[in-house]
């Protein structure tokens, strides 16, 4: 079949037809979409949109790596399935890892709790969300019957990877398997700048952390060349609400800072680049996230080459995860759909490793069911949906290629802004990045408030009959006690004098042979030292020298979730908050607005009292009075409102002065003042600020204490 019988249509002809179909509505407002990245999406893309681009003409595996770092894509080596293990106790984490590997995962992804990443043991800092490690025995319990030479590992160690590298390596040395370190793959990585951005401070000076990074890179180059020791995380910016351009630019600016810091310390750019992995969450904008990952490869390639790096070093290692920011607490099974589409974006974008978050991740530590669902999303994508081929499926797409170029150019421009302000550290100190990210977060929240962005099950289509998921039944207090006891008993079994001697040797090793530092760490852990003891020695009495305003993590719907919880708590105390729908006239006249109003109010889980409609004002007023509702919403047609609303609103206010009266629908400008004077307090419609109206009603109902 050919289309030779049809004459080519120009863009101008197509636009003319589109404008006719719009029936007078503005073309730019209806068919052009402005994204959070300040990119305008066109309604149609043409060959002319990419005629000046050169990267679509490249092949997979060739510089600038836009189309992938491997010329055969996933054909020979599919992406790693790296489902997270965040069990608190090491022995429980061991069971969970084995379960994941037997179910289809092929990478060991460990999520440490905050205390372990900070290398502290004080009881007030313990948290049970994530794996707790402190001693060599903990690592032995964690890795029993697991072979790290078979499965790659992914682990974010915090501001420094040196202590965790030493602890993990000590087990291999203690077992007489030092040579096995050369076969280990994956990443045990640190990100001091990302840690600073997220927490606002560091436990020790940045220069010290950079020194530890340099020593870890030098050790890795010699002893574990396939194991990366730096993990640059876009998560801190993404979870703060940043757009793709900010997330990409800040991550790349961090990479530049690390290259410069390591070069000063005498490390070659190729050795530095080969030790870096990037981690990016994948959000809800399907094509934008694909473009982000593709642009990241081109971006990093250009950076490494600008420092004189070789082609092989310019290949980025991309670890992707589905977005925590877009997950919701209410209607959590929708998170399965979100995770699936986001995983699809990550695969199409060419991620090297992928973590699909559990649908119940914002609520609890996870169940066997939620882990299996998340894991199987990836298994299905690889084995049932055949996403291992073709290579770079979006390559040549006029839309995606143009969008990739736009994301790349805007990210490069923002990175240059960061560099011109003194680099990523200086930009964090001055608050530039925090302010920019906060601006995007505010824009996201405003769109959610007005429901121009919709989170199904939360600010739209709320399910008021849903039963919340059971939270984890385990006792955090009991597990903390178990950990404290285990660490205490471990210390009692070690030679204190020998442990103190090896701890003191750590500082003496710095400045010696490249491998001396890690050798000292390994010997110290074998002597019975804990992570906190090693960190204390490394800090050597110094404290962090930088404090910045932290970029706090968020989820986009958290304000709406708080709104709904407030109503639910009030219902337990006071018996609920009722909304009466005064549908006026025949059902067909008011049904659409009655349904809209009910959905609007159910976002806050207000109790909505429906009816089939009323023929007279007196009937409606009488029913509203008997309902016990605090709010009445008048629902009918625009044509009936001028005659209906003034007398009805006035009658409602006269009979129930404390009652709030709302009108469903945006009022005509010439009638708005008349409606308000007759007693209408507010208007609900598709452009109304849903959040502000619902919160105002909660204040009226006395829900704020």
C-alpha cells in the first residue's frame, strides 16, 4: 500500500484545518503545551524539526552515545533488574536478596538506612527504614551464600564510600578471597555534594571527603576495576520537585566538580570517569523522561571529552528508578500503573540498571506481594514484551529527537549558569539551586491545586470507600534493641587493644601507597571495629565546614493527603463533615454538575449527600436544613442560575446563617456580584483552586486545632 494518490499536505494547510476544528478557540492555548522545563510541545512534529540536528544520524554505540553506549543495545546484555532490599536486619536482608534473585532480579541493590550512611550508632539516630550495617559480622550475615562475583551490587554509601568499601572488602579478605575483589561489579558509591544538598550539612569538611573519594578511586582502579565508587544521584533534586533540566544540569555540574577535585589530587580523567555512576529517577512525563536519559548520555560524553577523556571513559553508566515523588498514599495501587509507565520510559531511554519502586513504598516497608509486583514489571518488560529489541526504538522520531535536543541544550545552559556562579557548591551555598527547584515545586503544587495536573485517586477521582493498607506490623523498638545488642556483643568478642591500634593506623596510611589506606580500613574492620568508630577516626575531630539550605524531599500529592487525613481524623472525633448537593430541576439539568461537585468534595473525603433534585426552592432549603450539612452546593444549569441562585442562596442563609453556600460552575461576569450579595460564598468549577477551597471549608468546620 502506498499513499501516492494523496498529495502532500503542508503544515500551513494542516494548521488551517486544525483551527477550523477548534471553532474559534486559540490555537496556541489549546494545542501548544508548556512544560515545567520551559519547553513548548508542538501538536505535530515534522521532518523539518530535526533537519539541523546531527545526532539522529549517529549509530548506537558511537559517540556521542545518544543512541546508547552499546552498539547492540539490550540484545546481548539487557538492563540489570535491581530491585531494592531495605530490610533492617542483615539476616532478614539476606533472605530478601535470595528471594529477589530467585524471582528474576539479577543485581543486588541494597538500601542503607540513614544511620548506616552517616556511620553513627547513637540510639536517637537509628531508623528502621533501610538496612543497618555496622560490623564485619553484619556483612557476613548479609552475604551468606551470596556471590558478589556473580551478581553486580548497587549501594549508595552516603557522603563517603571508603568505610563501606572497606567493610565489604574485609569479608572477602577474611575468607581468603582477596582476588575475588577484581571480579566484583556494580557500584558502592558516594555523593558528598548530593548529600550536602539533601541534608544541608556534612559531618566533616568537604576536602576530607574529596580526599577519601580520591583514595577510593585509586584503590578501585587497582583492586576492583569493575566496581564504581562514586554515585551521582539526581534523586535529591527530583524529589525536591525539580524539572528534568534542573535535575540533569545539577547532576552533571556535580560530575564536573568531582572531576576537577580528583584531577587536583593527581587522578587521570579516564580513571575518574570510569568510577562514576549516575542515578536518575524517572517521572510521570513519559517522553520527557526518555529525552532526559538520552540527553544525559550526550551531556556526559561532552563533559568527559572536554577534560581530555577517551571515548570509552565518556560512556555514562545510567541507573534509573521509578519516581518516589509521584507516588501516592491514597489509592496506592495506581502506583503500579505509574511504576509501569515510568519503567517503560527508563527502558526506552536506555537505562543500564533499573529499580521499580514498590506500590506501597510511601506507606510501609513492603510485603512479598508488593515486591513481586514490582519485580515482575521488569521481568515482563524484558521477557514478555520483548523490549530488548529493537535497538533505540525512538531513534529517528521527529518528536523525541527534537525534545532530546531541547532538553540537552537547556540543561547545558543551566549547567553553565551554575558554573558561572562558581560551580555546584557555590550555587548551593548562595541558595540559587534551592530557589530554582522550589520555584518549580510551587508551580507543580499550584497545578495540582487547580487540578490542571491530576493525580488519580488523590486530587481527582478519589475513592472514599477504599480501605487503607495495613502498615508494617513489626515493632521498630524491638528491632532497634536487637541491633544494639548485636553490636554490643560483637564488641565484647574483639580485642580492644588490637582494635584501637588498627584504628590509629588509618590516619597514618593516608598519604602512603595508593592501596595503603584501604588496606588499613580492611584490617581495622577485621580487628572488630565498627563503621562509627572508623568514621570517628577519619573525621579526626573536625566538623563539617559547609552548611546550606537543604532541598527537602517531597511527594507531589502530600498536601492533598494531609488534607484528607485531617477530615478522617475529624470524622473519628466529631462524626464527619457533610456536604449537601442541592440539585435543582430535572436530573438531566443538574446531574453533570452534581457529579462534578461530589467528586470535588470527595478529594477531602467530605461526606456528600446526594439527591435526585428539587422542583422548588422551599423543598431544597428544607432538605438542606434537615441534612445536618455544613455546606450546600447549588447545582443546575447556567441558563437557570440568574433566576434560581439569588432567591435560593438568600433562603439558605436566612434559615441557616452558619451554612456555607457554594455554586457549581464558573459564574458569568455580569452575575457574579449578584450571586455573592445573595449569599454565595464561593464557586467550584474546573478552574477553581480545589485545595484552597477544601482547606477553607475545613477551617470553617473547625478541623484545625
